[in-house]
């Protein structure tokens, strides 16, 4: 058992991505993702790796965070460019880290000029997708790669406390042992207290010998942190950028989206519900602008629908998922539909594993996710429980309706070990999240 306070959580997937691009100076490396997902910490991990394993001296590293007041005089792109250039080490590779670069107007001019130097390797982060649009995309087209970073996966979260391998090696008898059900209690904490790395430092989690896990009381500090993070996303990433005048209307739209994860949603439906339930009239264009702001800030994800048999993407009734369930709990004050929460977590994990994801339509049936990677397709159905015969048959029916031979999976919380049904793998959700299925 590890103490979360004493453990530094590594991000091996993202670190490996950076390492693969090290030294390729013609390409700018961009880390995107919601605020506080660990982008700055990833930079520190990479810088440590450079110094420990590649003989890079600290003088060869320039690390600038544009939310730090100490660098406020560099918020002009020309001053930034001149500052970096004047501190380059001649004859050596220089590693430039620019954190929250979206705060520098016209930053792409400085980045593009520095990119032309053979001994400058550039890494930048941004918490808003708009850094990849407009003049930046035009000026640097084909000269950058993006790595999208999320808060902690469940596997990363658990690794702060337990040996993940010991859980995956368990037997059916182990599954029934209360001592081994700590992991289920931890999953509830992951949902309740959020997947943002900083919250792990704010909480201690201890197993119990008999009860199967001791869930920490909701930390006042965790809630304060999440409230502050939410306010920052709303005020800095949406209100300022979208010039929102009525914040209360924006908050109602956000609550609607957070409360309806996994449900088919249209902008017109949101407008109708807000008028009926709250007496608030918001036009479609305004709602669309609010949603764009949430998407730009990586607070939510929009997933379109795909006709599996017709092999075409559909334009209507997308679904939305949130970047973090704990943030949703903080906002709504309740967890809500466990099935849709699990669906949300599976969707985020598919993104982490590099899949392009759509909602599947198969005739009159729906498949939760059509996941495509490297030209290969997989199908996923997600259900909290399938112990009831009717529920099990309903969930399997959607996958059975697909007549191709691509892999099919049913992910559920109440299946102890992997089984098969007519070629469909039925997998315990925690096994899937902690393993590499």
C-alpha cells in the first residue's frame, strides 16, 4: 500500500509521446487539455528525464509559464522571442517550454521564428483549442503535432495507492474476498472526488481489512479546488472569450449538459427544456456559442452518431460527455445515473487509447461506441449491471445486430471475469480500465 501524499504520479503514456519527438526541431510539440490536467507537471517530468538521461544542462532549458506574474513582461510576442533568443546556449540543443501560450497575443510569430533554428526544440501547452486555429494553423500547418492530455485515468489514479498488477492477477475466489474489493471503493472515490491529479494530494485513502474499503469523507479542500477550477474555466475560458453578458444563463446550459451526459441532445432541445423548466429563453445561436466555449476549454466532448450499416456519419442528435465526473458531481451535488457515468469514463478511456469514437446506430438499435484506430474498428456496449436477464439480452442484442466480424465488447461492473457470448467479450469494467484490453 502506498501513501498518496508520498507518491508522485507518473504519466508514462504522455511522457513516452514527448520522448518520441525529442530533438525533432522542425516539429513543434503542443500539449492540449483541460486546465489542471497535469500539462505543467508533464513538462517537469520531461525536463527531469532530459537532465538525468540525456546529459542536458539546466542552462539549455527555458521554462516559461504565462500564468506566472514573474513572466508578465513577456506577454508581447516580440519581447518573448528576443528573451528566448538572448538566453540560448550556442552549439547546444536548447529546449523551450512555453506553458499556457494562449495568453500571448500573436505567439505563433515568436514560435515560428524560433522553430527555424536547428538548435531549438519547442514544446508548448494550451488550455483552449483555439490556439490551434486561425493564424497559427495557417502559419504552422504541417509543422506541429498535438498530444491531448486528460486528467488521471483510473489506472493512473489507482497506481498512486496499489500495485495494479495484483488486481489483474486475481482469481474468481479473490473477487469474492472482501479484502480485494478495496478497488471498488476506490472507483467510487475516483468518481466522487475527481480525476484531477491535485485532488490525490488532498486526500488520503486507506483500505480496511473487512469492509472492503474506507471511503474518505468529501474533503472541503477538494470541493474548494474544484469550485475554483470550474470558476476559472467559466470566467477565463468562456465568459471572457465569448463575451458572455449573462453568466447565470451560461451556468444553466452547463448544468443541463453535465446532467445529461450520454443522452442524445440537440441545441433546440436544450433551448426548449430551459424555457419549460426554468422559464429562461435562450436562442439557439447563444447556446451554440456556450457549447463551443465548453468544447474549446476541453470541459466537455461532443460525440457524433454513425450508421454502422450505411457506413456514414449522421448530423443529428449528438451526445456530450464531461472531462471529469468529480467536476460534474461538484456542480450538480449528486452522482446520478451510474450507467451513464460508467459510459462517460469508458469514452474518455477510449480517447486515451488513441481511438476515434462515434455513437453507433444499427437499424433501430444503438451501440454505445464505435471505436476506430489505425483503420481497425471495435464496438463497445456499456452497462452498469447485466445480472438481470432482460438487461443482459438487451445490451447484447445491439452488438448481435452488427453483422461484420470486428471485435465486440460489453463492459460492465458486475461481471467478475471475462466471458464470451457469440464472439462478444463480456468484461469487468475495472479489469478493462486497469488493463490493456
